[in-house]
């Protein structure tokens, strides 16, 4: 088996809209720079990370500035926001490449109270470091979506999220129990599909927000962060996936 480069991936668990700011542009730029300092090939930001209230479009000035920052630092990036596309609004994750170009996008399929149009198809993208897929938040609860990505050859799935717990889901210890649910879902998706998974949530001024981000292999959690702002990174051994596929599929 030919050895491949081991990419470094990053998840930026940023705190949203501090002070009077209605966008996270300066913070996104700062974390792109920080991820590059950590030699990351790609950095993933949480769901709905760009603007507090506005519906944007692909050529919005905020997105252009983020793209330029990726070009400046020669790094891939995933940002997610409600985008207007052909007169419809979708919760859309944009994959930006090292040259600042939009390499592709994924429209959230499984909605949870989102007042947007649902997407219809999974997306797996070939990059210069791996085949990557994208799921958004509540998509994590739907194994068939991940199975389709696996059939398309996915190696790393990025899951930008803004995961809140339902107040009726637990009688007590709400956050503690929801942390366990979220971690279990992420670990299960990575294990059953023999892929790496990068989950990225924000820190918000909401008692229902589950601020948990993690980088997970098929067999263990490689890095994680809870309840605070920060960047996590991990080097991924893609050859390990091929080995596990041979073992698990026999």
C-alpha cells in the first residue's frame, strides 16, 4: 500500500457575535491564521458562523473576505450560513480551497426547525489531501446519509453544527446527558462508516447550546474541546482507514 500524506485537520469552536458585532469575520480570519500556524490543511467552523441575522449569497463581501484569507494562508476552509440560491434559501456549507475558490457546497438535508429549503443530495469532494464529505448538525442523526458518502469513497466527514438540546429530552443533568448523546452519535458515524469525522460547534450565550467539538477516528477520539472557545487539531492517518476496511469487510 502506497503511503499517503497524513493531513492535519482543525475545528474552530469559536464564540459567536461578541459585543455588538453582527458577524464573526474578524474571528474567522484569526482562526484561519491560527490553523495555518498549526500546519492544518483545512479548518472547519460551526454552523451559521458568518452573520447573526442576514441571509447571504455566495458573492457577499463577508464570504469574499474569508475566501481571500484562505488564499492568503493557502488553507482549505468550511464555513456554513443561510444562502440565497436561485430564489430559495438553503443552510449551506461552502468548501473553500487554498486559492480562495469555492470548491463546492452542501445544502443541509435534514432540518430541525430551520426555516429554509432542504437540500436533496450528499456531496463528496476530492481535495489535495483526501476525499471529504459534509454533513450539517441534525444530519448527524441520519446514518443513511453517511452510508451514501461511504459508498462515494469518503475518508473525512466534516460536520459543522449548532447543537442544542430539547428541554423535554432529559429530566435532569440536561447538558451532561446531551454531551453523551452527541459524542455517541459522532463516534458511531465514524465507526460504522470507517471514516474520520470532524464535529464543530460554537460557544454561545444560550444555556441549551452544546459546545462540544471533536476530531474522531473510527476507533477513538483524537482531540476534543468542551464549553470553551478554542482550536483543536489532529493528524489523520488515512492508510489506517484502508487497513480497517479490509479487516471490517472480511
